[in-house]
C-alpha cells in the first residue's frame, strides 16, 4: 500500500500542475519557470489585466521619455526585440513591447474561436490608452503591423511617427470587402494540407496559412530556425508553449489576416491623411511580404522608403541592432538610408 501511495502522489501532482496553468476555463498561462534564464532577455516583466486576459509587456528606459511601441508578429513575442531594446533605451527612449494575446507571457485562450483580428486590436488600443501613450513612435512587423497600424488609426493623436517593416494592412471596400475573406478561406480549403517540407520548398503567404492552419501541433522552434532565429534562441521561442493547448493563437492568426478588409480600409483613410513622419523599411529577402512596401508609398503622403538588404522576414533577428539605429536616427529627424547586413548565422 505504501508503494502504491508513493506512485499515486506524483501522478496527482502532475495533474494539479497541469490544471494550475489553466487559470480560468479555457485560458492558459505559461508557467514563469519556462522563461527562466533566457538568452539576452534581462528585462523586467509588467502586466495589465485587460478583459479576461493578463497582458505582459516590457517597459524599459526613462519613464518620462516619449515612448516607442514595438509590436511583434506571429509566432513570436517580445523576445524578438531583445537586440533592439538596449540600443533604443541607450538613446534615451522609453520602449514598450507587449505580447499579444496568445503569445509570450500573455494569457492564451485554448480555443481558436476566442481569437480575432478585432480582439487583438481592441486589447492593444486599451493598453495604449491605459499607459497614456503620447508623442509615441510605432514600429510593427508581420502581425505587429496589422494590429499596430489599426491602433495608430484608432488613436492617431498619441503617435508622432510610424515605422513599418515586412507587414501589411490588407483592405478592400464594396463587394470585395464583403466577399474577400470568404474567398480567401475557400482558397485555403482548396489548397489542402501543406507539409513542413513543402513549405520550406516554396514559402508563400497562402502556403504559410495552409500549413499553420492545418498542422496538428505547430513546431515553433523548427519554424523560427527556418525563418531566421539561430539555434541558440530556439528554446526562447518555444518557451511560451509547453504543449499544443497553448498554441491556438499561433495556429489561427495567419488564417485571420484578411478577416477585416473593410475595417482596414477605414484605417487607410487615416493614413491617406497622415502628415507626420512615416518610414517604410522592408527587407529584400522576405518571400511572404515581398512587394508589400509599395502600397504604403502609394497611400501614405509622407512615406519614405529604405531597403534592408540581406535580411529575411524577421528583420529583428537578422538586423536588430541596425534597425534600432535606423529608428533612433528617424526619431532624431536625421536622414535615413538603405543598408545591408551580413545575414550569416548569429548575426
């Protein structure tokens, strides 16, 4: 009997630990131990309860300085900005880098149906309001741009300038605005399942959506190794996701990219009247957003363009320090220009 008790107790403890991470029905919170001793991530965590979710954000640098809001994309988190934050704060800037719902240290709904483009926007708008951002600079890449540009459009008086890289704001009006997303979902269904090997062979946005939506358990570390993170930081990108119950956001968000075409068209109306600085800084080696810089140049009156050569989709990994220096120069009102980086491992 004693041996049986000794065997049962560890099993019960494991069960308790699993339930403990589900902080409310259908909402998971990654244990802090998963984030212990991350490489080059010495930053202080801050939290804000917004609706049902506890949102994690970094708030570094002088508290009274005009802030820089950095919003990450999919499937990353604020760790993506670790190479940039020290350079931005060294220049005297306050840096705020939140984790979107379902990512990083923020809470993670377990059901894909709990995620929407609008939900992510609403949460980030409330964060900006409650932090009372003023004279802010926004930088967004990937989903960070899709969400953050909507935040800027909703609260334009809080922002003094915008920088975007490898992102977009897909929009349409009229009948296209109504049928665009259903047609996109039909196209994903028609494409069927895409294997990781097929994705590697030909990376396009539709294939990325088909893969992430259809795979049973998205291999975050494997994806980041392929898309720009070197092997030494794979564990940090896997850290937020102990198992697939935590990954609903990473799997559904690509599928939601064109889900708010009409709402995004309304946001474009703000940027078509934008009279403040706006920098477009795409890379030359991103197969997912290639050519996406042009719409910003066409629709934003103040947009200026630079190209970052030798960097891929996750520019923060491939050219983080140089990008931070570019943002510093842009904020200072200095001339900015295209540049090249050495895209070798560990760069």
